[in-house]
C-alpha cells in the first residue's frame, strides 16, 4: 500500500451547502496548519482536538484568502482510519474544494486512491473486509431495506457469525494436531466423532447463510426486469406507471420504441432495474429490427420478465413467439386493456391463463397485484431483516458455497474413515474461504480489486 498523508474531497462535486475535504495520515495536522488561519489567531496544533474551529484557508504563497471554513482535528487512534484526520468544511461547489485540495497537495499530501480511507480503516484493524464492503453498499443503497442490511453488516453482524464458525474450525484443527502429535493421549474415535458433530453444525450454519443470500442480494442489487410484448400492448405505459413519470414515449403508432430504455424503481421494497424494449414483431424497418433483436438478447440477462398482452386483440404469432422465447424464465403474464372488450383467449395455454394478472393501465386497475406478486415470489417472508444475519454480497455468497463444499468433504471423509490428515486439509480449506469474507485470509490483489470499486473520498 502507498503510505503517506492522503487528501480527497469527501463530498460529491456540484452545487451544495458545504463541501468537505478530508486529510488522513501522521502529517495531517502539520499540512493543514500551513494553510489554515483561525479567527483567534492560534495555530491548529494549539487547538483542542474534536472541536470545530472557524477560520480561513490561506494560500501561503500570497496570503490570499481561498475560503471561509470550519476545521476539525481528530486524533488517532479514535478516528475512521485510526490515523490523525483533519476535515475542512468549506462552501459547497467545485471551485472551493478543488482549490483547497490543490493547496493540500502542494504542502505534501497526496491524492487518495479509490477507497483508500476505508482501506486504511481495514488495514489498521478498525473494521474487517466485510464491514469495509458494507460502507460502499450504504452509499449506493437504493431502498430502505438494502440500507438496513448494509448497516447491519457494517455493525459486524455477519463478521461475528463468520468468526464464530472460524473459531470452531480452529478448535477442531487444534484437536487434530494434538491427536496427530500425541496419539497416546487422545482417542482418535472420540476426535472423529467430535469432528463429525461440529462439522454438521457448521454445515447447517453455512447453509442458512447461503439461503439468506437470495433475498439479500435482491435487496441490494435489484431485479433486472424486462418488459416484453408485441407493439402497442402498453409496455411503455406500464413503465411510465411504475416510474410514476413519463419516461417512455407513448403513442398509438406501433413501433414507437426502437431501443431499450432502462430505469430503476423501488417496488415492494425491492429495487427493479426496469428495461422497456421495442415491440417484438416481424418488420422490414432496419432500425426497428435492430431494436427487436436487442430486446430478444436481453431475455437471457433478465431476472424477471413482465410479458404484456393486449386483451382487446386475439393472440397472434408474435405473442406465441415471445412466449416460446421466455420459457423457463421468471415471468409475470400481464393482461392489459381489460377496460376494453376482450377478444383474447388462452385456451391452448392453460399455464399462462392460470398465472395471468389482469390490469388496465388507463384505469389504474390491478397494478397493485404486480407488487404483491413481486413480494410473494422474491421475498419469501422467512427472513427477519431486524434480527437475522442476511448475506447481501455476491462475493460472500460464492465463498460460502465453496466453504459449504469443503465442510461437506470433511463430513464425507469422516464417514468414510479417512485419516485425520486428510480431514484436516478440508477443514483448512473451509477456514480459508470463510477468512476471505472477513479479510483474515484475503490476498492483496483481491483486496486491491475490492477497494478500487469505491469512490475516491471513501
């Protein structure tokens, strides 16, 4: 890691009430003191830490006032990074923040790398890796539920669960080592029985965490939701309704939507990444044909498909073609325009008929049923966000799946009568995979990749 004293804007650029520039490192106080002049004339080193002081940022070369500011000094180790931190609260906007940051760099600070403040918090032992990842999840949370899950992870709920499992595994390893080194003082059968019992308990705990991830990742990542149907069935009207704004152009002319339109919406506490597509039909229009091909390609990527039918028209070849294309996917079949005389029939498609949600976008009828079905299909109701440990990170889920395989290998080895040395290898693998979640056994290149996805000021 590149050491030294780092500085970065902690607030987004743009018009705002305040902007914050953060400095962290053992020379933070010295560097900021060179450009800060307090109202009472005292140097920053003379002022009490954890108190905010009023003054000005001054360019030391010409004594020109850059901005009127409030400055607070936080002394290590009781800070976010466990290093000395100075934060400068200036006027919001781009210019003031940039000028102050430039002065700090001129005085010996360096620009922070992406996620470096949080990376230092991790390396200095204030938080573990899963908690560090939760920081970015908090910043990017799109719903109340995803925010709460990330907050629980930041508070260490998952960390404690993983650490308890790892401690049990380390106890098993210690027990095995005693048996191997001092066989005369240990009963191998009792050791094997103990390994089997504890491994089965660990397997159950890991399985429970994996099962929670389906809901957790939906809360965090959202559902990639594709709206499909032939032209003029109400796809764009549906999107506008869900977004509560006129995002897509709606006309009675078939083929208006030529390309995919993507937006996000919170539905039933679940973020949906809604994609409105071109109406699917056979067409000679080159641009429309490209839109149809793009819509069909999106099917493979979708977590959920909203298939829209026009109740006022009979089933056509385009409807049947789309139904065939989406077979095997998560599909909500929506029968729109139920306010008109119905001509459509699903007699040959009983499974579609059975799942139909009847709606009228014009009359705002039946649309709440979509929300109810999202909640029923994707939020099982078996998890309690306030009390349960819920995994909401795909990296964590993949590592838990690897750990599950390893602990199952332990159980199988014991049941097949393999040696303690063989059993120990699988226990060590389980320990390693779980350690990668919290950072206890993480590799540097993986750590760099994780923090590179953060914003610079974090």
